[in-house]
C-alpha cells in the first residue's frame, strides 16, 4: 500500500524542502507538487516527493486522521499504520549516523 504522509514545510532551498513529519525531519523534492509551497505549508509526502499541498482548511482534519490511524492501530497488524510508521522511520537517522 502506498500512502502520502502529511508534514509541515520548515525550509525551502530551490526544489528541495525540509519537512517535519510528527517530529521527524526529512528532505523532500518539490518537482511534482500540485501547487507552489511556502514555509509553513503542509504537504503530502510520497517516496521523497511532495505530491500535494494540503489546503490550510484541511490541515487539522488531515493531521487528526493520521493521529487516529496510528492510535487505533497501535500494536495491531494494520497495513496502513505500518506504512505510515515506515515512512516516519525512514526519516530517522540510524545508529552511527550523524545525529543518531
């Protein structure tokens, strides 16, 4: 299953953005996002690309949905929650890497 994970843009450098996903920061490409983004905007991430700018009026609902998915699937074999956790874990530095 593929799932776009929402995150907040905290910095932009050309076609690269640093995005915060629930406390995990990752660099995303902005090549294919559907609308221009600015620092402070929320985007959906899919395999390292921002694919959609989340309209401001939808941000709260989107974040609440992801929070609910993760809460309800805690400890369960839920594929959607596993995909979200995988996306978040992919952004965390591993042992021996800078910052980890």
